[in-house]
C-alpha cells in the first residue's frame, strides 16, 4: 500500500507536480510526489489552496527551477516524522541539511 509523502497516510494514489504541469513541470521523479487526496482534498488540496505553506516546504516550486535542486520535507515512515530530502529522477532520496523550499547547490558526481 502506498503512503502519502506529506503525511504518511496509507492509500495515497495521487501524483502531485512540484512544478505545476501547466507551468512546464515534467512527469519526472524529482518533480512528482505521491500524496493523499485530489487537487481539492487531502494534502493535494492543501498544497493547492495554500501555496505559501507548500513553497516553504518544497511541495511547490516556481517554474524554471530544477526540482532535484530543491529540498522538500518528506514523511519518513522509518522516523515517523518529516525529514528534509533531495529527490532525483532515478528515484533516489537523499537526506540533506540544506534549507527546505529553496534551491541549493547540489554536489554532483
């Protein structure tokens, strides 16, 4: 069963674009998060209705910014709490101490 990456709730089945698809956001793993609800309910709805809250947590990103360079608060079922992470297009999740919601300089191999 899939869990919401924002709250940890089981049964999440909605993909949220961190950079909106209508603003050029792609369907890449760094740009997508699995969330509960729809565009008007659950955390998908909260992200939509509260853009400042969502941007401060990395759930929404302005167009032109690479999603893999913006840390996001993601629910960790192992910690039972949120942790700041970087997502990449290969499906990797990397813990970071960078400021959440702001583009960072990522060390690339």
